[in-house]
C-alpha cells in the first residue's frame, strides 16, 4: 500500500550510486544539500539491521519561502527531502513527498501554485537524473 502523497520511483542503480547521482543533480541545479541521514548506519551503530535507507535534505530559500509565506506550517516539511531505500527484493527506490500533497496538507491555496509547479518540476528532474540509466 502506497503512502498518501508519496512519490516512489525505481532506480536503475544501487543505493550508493543513486544517492551520489541525486546529490550531483541537486548541486547542478544550484540547490544546497543541507544533510544526509544514513538510517542504516544509525541502525548498525546500535546493532540493528536495516537495508540501505538514506535521506537527503536539500533546497533553497527561493523555492521554499513562497510556501511558508502562504502557510508557515509548511516549514515542518521544508527543506525538501528525498529517501533512497532498498526493498526486501534488493530493488532501489527514490521517494519524495509530492509538492501538491504538501500544499494540501498545509491548506495552501492557489497563491503558491507557481512555486508548487516549479518545485514539482525540479523534483521530477532530480529523480530522473538520480534513477535513470
């Protein structure tokens, strides 16, 4: 069962290469990578097993600020995040929250449509760059 508002795209690459390609694509768009959270490494540090699972946190003020101007609670979902993870069959996926869903979640109206459409385009381009051969 898919999570509401979550876009998941299969990757042609393994987790490490998908994350590396994503980070390169983010930087090539002039965005900032604020952090990478390696959940699998965190699990290993406490002697627990977890398939590769890494979150990349990224963005810029120009893209996210219009959402927060419309509804400041959108700040809980910004900067943007992408999750690279490996399923039980060994397939790698890239997942992110749909900007349209974020707007719905925070009750953002049409005043931020331009920003939502721009963010959607950027996320789609980043996902394609990270996952496509």
